[in-house]
C-alpha cells in the first residue's frame, strides 16, 4: 500500500521551450536543475539547431544541447518549425506546440519572454507557447485530438538577456544558491562550448543571478515572469520577499 | 496528544495597519481570517477613530472595530497620529509605527496602498508603513532602542477600493473561498454597521472577491500587492496561476 | 418640412467584430443593446464558427449567434478568414475587413482588445480591425475601390475577459443599468447555451459589470477602451466620473 | 415666457485652482472661456500672489490675474496658504480647499497635475485639490460644518507645461477652435504681461493647442486629464476621437 | 601628413528606412539633413512606392522621393517587399534588410516606431529593422554570406505622427534649429507635393518640432527614440537637458 | 605653457547630494571619479551624519566621508536638515538646497532617485533636489537673493540600490571601466568601513556595474536617470548604445 505522502511524490512535469539549443540553459537552467534535483521531471523542446549562429555546426550544437540537458537532469527533443532566425508565430506552430503540451501534460511551462527587442526567434516563441498553452485546453482542434485537452498550472517566461526581461509583468525570484545547483547550471552553460566562449554569456548569467541573489539575501537567484496572476491558498506559501537593502 | 505538525506550528504574527476603524476589514479582512484560522496571530493597528466620517461616533466606531477584529480572530489597538482626514506621512509617525513593528515582530505586515487617488489618509499610511518597515531594521534611532531591530518577511498592500489597486506593483490572489472564511469576513464587515449600510461597501468587497475568484477558478479571492519581489525556494511553492479564462 | 431635430435622428451605424460566435455578446453585448434601443443600427461580423471550441457544432453555434444578435437588435454575418484558433493578422485580412467598413460605413466600431495574453484569435482580430479602420480611408487600395473611402468616428476595444483589458489605454464606462438592457444582454449571453453553461461565463460578465456599476454609482456598466484620444466640444458632454468611493 | 431649453440652462459651476496668478490661464484658459461662453459660471482660486517669480510685484500680478479672469468670464479670489514656492500638501490646506468646494458647489473642478517634475507648488496643489474633493463629501470634519457635504462630478487636471502632462492618466481633448475662444484665451494669457514676455509662454501654449488641434482635426484643442474613469450614458455622448493621421 | 582631426572626419554612414516614399522626410528629415551637412553620408531605403495612397501615382511618388532625398543630401533606393498597405514582418524580409545593413555598414539606423496604432506598414517595418539589425551580426545565415557580419552602433526610431511616439522608450531631442536645416527639411517635405497639400502634414511636423524646440530652449528639435540604452564615456558628452519650463 | 585644449578646459562643476555619508559613493562614486579625473570639479553635500544607522558614530562617519570624497577627487560639506531617518521634503529645505546650487553654480547635479520603496530619506532628498534645481532659477525668493539665479544643465538621479532605479525614467550608462576609475571607486566605497563590511554593499555595487558593463560591452558602467529629456546637437554626440546581446 502506498503511504500518504507529505509532499506530492511526483510533482507535475516541467516542459521548457527554447528557440536555440542553448536558450533554456542560459535563460533558466538553474531553475531547471533546482527542480529536477527535487524530483520533478523536465523536458526541453528546442525549435532549431542554431544553424544561423556564428559558431557551431548543427550537429555540434545538437550534441552540446544533449550533454547540457543531461547535466540538468532533463531530456531534450528537437522540433522543426521555420529554422533558426526564421521563426514566425504562425497559428500552425502554436497548434504543434499545443500537441506537445497535451502529450507531455506538464504542470509548469517555461518559455522565452515576448519582449520585442531581443533575438526575434525568442519573442516569436514566447508568443507561440503562450498561445499553445491556451489551445491545449480547447476540445475542437482536429490536429490535437490524439491526446485529451490539458490545462497547465503555470506559464513562466524566462529572459535570455537583461534586455528580454518584460517590464509589464511581475517578477519572482527562484533561489538557486545550493552549490550543486549553481555548479550543475554552470557546467550546463559551459557545455555549450561553441557559444560560451564568446561574448561572456556564462559570466553574464552568473552576474545576473548573483545580483538577484544579493537582493534576495541568498547566493544566486534567477528571475521568472509569471504569465498569470499567482494564486495562493495562504500567506504561509510565501516564504519571503527580496528586502535585503 | 497533539501530533507533529507538517506546517510550522507558529507562523510569524501578522500585523495590519488601518487609517480608519473599518479599513482593514473592508480591504483584506478575508485574508486575515484565513490566516488566523490557520493558526497565525493577527493584530490590528488603527490610526484614527473615524471621527471625520459622515456616520458613527468615535465611541461607536471603536466598539464596531473591536467586535469586528474579534470576528476575524485578531486583536486591535488604536493609536493617535494626526486624526481622521488629517494624517500626514511625517517621519516621526514612521518612527512610531516602527516601534510597534519592533514590539510586535511580525512576519507579515498589511497596509493600505500608496495610490494617491483615494482617501488621503490611506495613501499617507501606506507610505508610513513602508518607511516604518525599513526603519525598524536600523540600529541607531534613539526612540526605537527599547526593542531590538526587526526585519519583517513581507509587506503587502491592500486596496480598500478598486481605485486604490496599484498599477505599478504585481498582484497576487489569496483564496478565501472556504465558507467559514467568507462568512466570518462578511460578518466582520457588517459589524461596521455605521458604515456598511451606506454606499454598498459590503457588496463592493464581495463583488471584487467574487470576480477575483472567478478568474482564479475558486469561490472568492482577495488581491494583495507585495511591496518587494517574491522569493521562492522552488516552483513547488507556487500552487497555481489564475488561468481560468 | 422636416423639423429641426434635437438629437440626430439616425446615429451612425455600429459595427462590432468578433473572432468567435459569442465574443461580442460576452465582451460588450450590453453596450450594443443600449445603443440599438436608442435607435442606432448594429451589425456583427463574426470571423469563425467557433469550430475549435470544446462544445457546440459550427451549425449550432451559428444558430446561437443569430438568435443572440436578434435579442440585441443587431444583424450578424459570418466571414471566413483562417478559421477558429488559426487567425493571423495578415494584411490581406485587414483589407477584407476594410472593405466591410467601407460598405457598412459605421460611426462606431467595436473590436476585441489587442492584449496578447488571451485567446490568440482575439488579439489578432483586434489588430486587424485597428489596421482596417485605417486602410478604409486610403484611396489607392485596388480591392477597396468598390466603395468610397470611409473614416470611422470611433474604434473602441472590448475585453472578453478581465485579463484582456488593456493596461495602456484609457477606459470609459458605459452605463447599461436599465432593466431592459441588462435583461436583453443576459438573455443574449444565455442564448449561447453551448458555451454559457461551462466555466461561468455569464456570471463572469455580470460580476464585472456590477463591479463597474458600483464604482460608477449605477447598477451595471461595461468598460470600453478607446483606441484614440477622445475629443469633446465642451465639458457639458462629460456627464460624470466614477467617483463613488 | 422662458422657452424650454435644449441644453440645461445652468450648467453646474466650474472652479479652477491655480498655485500662481497665471497658472490657470496658461494651463487651461481656453477651456474656461469655452465654458463661460456656453453659460457656465467659472471661479478661480489662486493660492499665491506669485511673489517668488523673477518678474512682477504681488500687486501687479494680482491686477493682471483680475483682468485676465475677466477676459475669460471668470471671477477670481486669492487665498493664503504657504506662499509662492513654499506650498506643502498639508491636510489643513486640503480642508481649507474642501471648504471652498462646499461653498462654491461646482460640478467641474480644474487643478494642476500632480506630476513631480514641474514647479513644486503645482504638484502640491494638484494633490491638495484631489484630497479636498474627497473631504468635501465627508460629514464629520468640524471645520467644514458651515456648508453641507458636496460631491463634485469631475476633477480634471491641467498641465501648465508639456512636462506636467501625467503619463499615467487618460487624456481628453477639448476643442477650443472658435475664433472668439482662441482670441479671448490669447488675450487672457497676454494680460499676464509680466510673465508673458519672457520664455515664450504664450507661444508654448498656442503651439501645444495647435498640435492637439491638428491631431483632432480642428483648429486648437486643450488636453485635460480626468482624475476618474469617465462614465457615459451612451456612445452618442462621445462625439469623436482624434483620428486625423 | 594628415593632421590629427578634432572630430572624426568620416562619421559612420546613416541608413534610414521608410515604408512609404515620404515617411523618412516627415518623420525625421530634419535630423538627416543636420547630419549630412556635418559630413555624414545618408542613404534611404524605401519599401513601397506609396501605391495605396489616395494621391500620387507610383512614378510620381518615386520622383518626389528622389528629389526630396537630394534636398536632404541623401541617396535613396526602393525595394520590393509586400507592397504598400500590405507589409508583414516576415523573417525573410528581416533577412533582406539585414543584407542591406551588411552592405551599407551604417553606424546609425533610423526606422519608424513599432507602435501598433499607426499605419500598419510603419509598425511592421519598425519591427523588421529591429530584427534585421540583430541578424546582420550573426554569422550563419546563408543569404547574408555575401558580406561580413556588421554591428550597428545605434538604432533610433522616429515617429511619423504624434500617435506613433513610443510611450515605453526613452526619448532624445536633436536640435535642428539652424535656418539652413529647417529650410532644407521644409523643402524636402514640400517636395512630396502629392501628399503635403492634404491634411496639413508639413504644418504638423513643424508644429511638433517647434514644440520640442520650445521645451529644449532652441528653435526646432526632433524627437528620436533609442532602441537601446545609451552609453557615454563621460558626462561631458551630454550637452544639456530640456529644462526650459 | 599650457597647450590649447581640444575639450573645454573647465567643465562646469558637479554637485552631488547624499542623504547619508556613503550614499553618493555607493550610488554613483564611479561617475564622480570619472569626471574629476577629466578635470571637472566635484562637491558633495551630505544631509546627515548617518546617526540612525546600526554601525558607526557620527564622528566616525564624517571622517569616512571626508576620506572617501578625497579618494574621488571631491570636496564635501555636511548640512543639517532634519537628521538621519527624519528627512521630510519641506519647501524650506528645497530653498536651502537652492541656495547651495546658486553658490556652487554646477552644470551637473546628482541626487538620489525619488523612488518610494527605498530608505525614506533618499526619496525625500531626490524630490528636494529636483525642486531646488527649479527654485534656483526664480528671482523672487528672498532667502536666495545673496546669489544670482542659476539654471543647471542636468539633473541626474542615481540609485543606491537596484530597487531605487526609477522605472518611469530613461536610463543612460556611464562607462567607468578604466582601471584607475574602478579602483578609486572601490577604495572610496571601502573607505566607509563602518558600512561596507555588512550586507555586501561593495559587492552589490560592483556586481551592478559589471552587469551594466556586460550589457554595454565594456568593463563596468553605472546607470544614471536623467530628470529631463536629453538634447543633442547632433547624433555624433551619441557614441553608442548597449547592444551587446
């Protein structure tokens, strides 16, 4: 007989979407590994092979992404939409992503923000995932009939760069200070060796997380941007605010 | 024998500030009773006797406030600042409120929002409490030396009217749907009989809470506005978002 | 000899656009019936048969929309764009809608808001109507030459859900408190029986309107969001503000 | 026998507040004369003699204000608060202004905006009038008992300079194109001869009004900023939007 | 021997994009001529012949644009995207524009703003140029391999109408008061004779620039909206702020 | 013989205001030393001795401030307003600060931001300096007659903490990457030894500056927030934007 658990033993899966092989890791990899280490399953859906980037072949970048996802405790799949630097928020793509949501049935979905002034694929994908999370609930879309409708619990946007942080949405901070979490996140970013060596991406993300950590009174923290107003059963669920200074 | 609790047995106290005898009840009474029923202590600090209002004598309103606080499971004290319709956000008042925070040592503080287009006392008090929560941490203020410095965990603003909801802050929703919670909240509002009969205040608050509840997929919910970015240890703490429509 | 009228006898027609058969009714049906009862003609342009929804066949939903429009005193037409859950803001669609505006020559146009976090068809249609209202004025678009250019007086956005209310636009409230207006509006929403029974849509709209009404000191009111700055000949046209609390 | 009027014969009075003798004229004089020419009475309350300005003695400036108010069809009174460049938004001042509102019982109130980056007296007065309009309704303020409570219909903010236009409030445009209106407004501004000759204030205001007029498709228009959401009985009251370009 | 110059002798080229033959001139022509008179080369990329407009044939408008560009000291090219009133922000177009940026290698890029409530082609082009400026830096896009990657220094948005000024971006003012600058700009606008005679476009732009000039304490100034945070080596580069009133 | 300089030999002085002895150094010390090393004089006006802080006596903190100012190449004076944790934005204080501005006659003024959610003294001082910069221009204030009116060129706000960065103002970045600049700034912060050892203030500021630097493609950069729209004579003055990612 299965004993009554204090915490749910199987938190609902997490699905993260990235436009390029390294977006999820750079934007919110620390959150993912924080969750997988707590027992939540995580799956990455990557929508190009990064073939428009300056460095790295598609094959090389695929291998980097697979290694990196493994370091974070996540699985990864690649899907074909319009290709790198060519993504458009077409309704057909939203239906494709909705189909993935129905099959994976996540509780938490992570996507790049919809801020316009960033890599255009990021903003397009952010809107596509937002739309997909809605379409996954509707019963009458023919392409989606293979799986029953599914309503996610949360859509959080992540920001690959500071410029991509959405001014109009609330922000929350997730504490990723545990040494094994920061370590695995750093390793996962460095696994994208073709990208990490240029432009200081790894330092950028660790600096952002350290600044958030200083504000929150912890080591490192990553900002997420909830698409929807957060609902709580009581104030007890709200551990603390960033009131350090 | 009391079994070992899953939740911490003594959540940090809650202190709520109101400019007038009925502000706390109308603005966030449902949240207060939700917390006291879960074992959190609550204390109200009321900064006038409502002597500028159209209806109700100071004595009558004091009695209403005491009855109402009791229905919510809270204690209440009255302090003298500048009087009803005369409150100014003077630094000396902030120090006075900081002294109360040091003595009461709450985890959670509730205050009216700082939105300018509402009863002027509300906005002044919101700023005073925000400042007081900071001053309570500083070691060198002579008037505060009777109690050691204290850092609160959360300052949440409440909005007595829809107009007082701050556009520039994130909002969260607290589920107050349990029948005993809605019932006690309604009774507490009606206990302010001198105010509740005019202008439809009770219906206003219940309508606001029902609309929030419909959005959140619950019966009733009350919006609070965190002064600071919320920090979470994991996504597991975030039960759900308002994604009903 | 025709006597000089006090009010214009024939207010310019109203045209409302909806992405799905029930959007107009749920989003602003009370405003429509308020206007048709004052002698303004109203016409609905519906851009899908709701074929992606969980409940209701296209034929059933068409019948519901026709019944509902009749209850509001409006006519309704259905047009084919991309289909339910597939609408994209293509320039060709904007030209199609501009052609309808030229033929109907409305003074007032109603459209769903462009807020991104709602059913994706709503946001796409909001942008399409905004663009169409501009294109209808330009003389050189070949597809539009069958009718002379037309400039509308007003484009108002409506919000099907609270989440769709645009934060960046002004809002105005239209008093729909007359019993026959609220009654006809409620009946029109209930005429969408396939949709109204689930998720509390009718209660959602009436609760929103009651909350607006409480703020405005009337029974019920519906919020609209003007696309353009409002111009008045004198302050006499501005009957009152929502100053109830 | 007096014929039945089409418009109400006695529109509710207008009261405009200014921190300095020329603020009302420069900020919204065209609106005032538009209203007085339509039969509405207007009264100016000026809260200093401009004694901190570079040019003009208090006596001279008082005379200029009286002449200018007359050109706009308004009466004017001067009150003593803290003096020019010294105004603070003290609750006692709000009660003083509330007393004036109770005696004058206006329908429409005009005040400088609360934007912080302008002459500090303007922002302070804007907040004072906003508070006073609320206090005027409350029955229990001893200083106000000489007159019965009064609820105004509208509080509109005006902006003496472009920098003072509040970004967070809706704006409306009032058409002041009639030649006699523009003429009287210009004459009233020029009547403040001690101020008008420096820094191009008259040209500034006429340029602002012409730009608003071009946007609205009229000659000149002045922007006002309603403190509260506007409520309308029907769309017929909304003559048109600024859709010229 | 070439002497050490005080100013760089060859400022990086400027490239301005317009959706229609007259957009650049009306939106920011004064800035362009200010720059070309200081020795900077300027090139216009116009994305339609204005064939949807009420007045002017494509041939006529092409001739007007060529004459006007010459008056501003700029060269002009026309490219075919989707046609007037039909422009969509397709990724393929962004790649096309990125190719132009790589060939022209500008330091400064000007584009219409992305504000949604304006001619739809303007908003689409604003987004396309923003995306193109990013894609021009990426090494792996096959269509772009003919020229090496290029990073621009600045993307500034211009606003063809006041409605197109983006509320969410900072604004800067460029002083265009020199008589020969205002004169050339006015002549360039009037060179679009087919458009300038209707609706007061020339007066609109000069009134906007005069109002900006009054605020800045100069004759005329044009507002630009930087896409990115401005970086300065020292405060000495910041000549002054608009502090006139 | 001193050679003829390319840059103006005497840039207008800089005056920075701080509420506490270390605010200027922590908030914008790197900018100050960047300017003094380029030949601009700098003067600090500190409005308390930090007597409410947890650590450090007034005498100790005065000495720290004097040492720190010296490391930045600035002079420092202390003025008495209301005392630490007691500052109120009284008009009399604004006049006092205006008197200092008239005597010092700076081109550039630095002040803490007016954001409400920070140490209350900071927000009060930000408003006081904003008002003082205006009052310094007016000819009729008796207390100011000892010095002729003075108009500053720029008021920039600095943010002592990330929370104090004003969301509603544009931001600019000043490059402070030169090793001697970062070094002197770090030394100046560390000179406030009583404050620097707790809560990680020095790391906070260097992390903020490094993050800004990464965004701008330089080593370190400090954000300032201009109170007024920036005016430029040409685009040549705008060296570059933060377009690194």
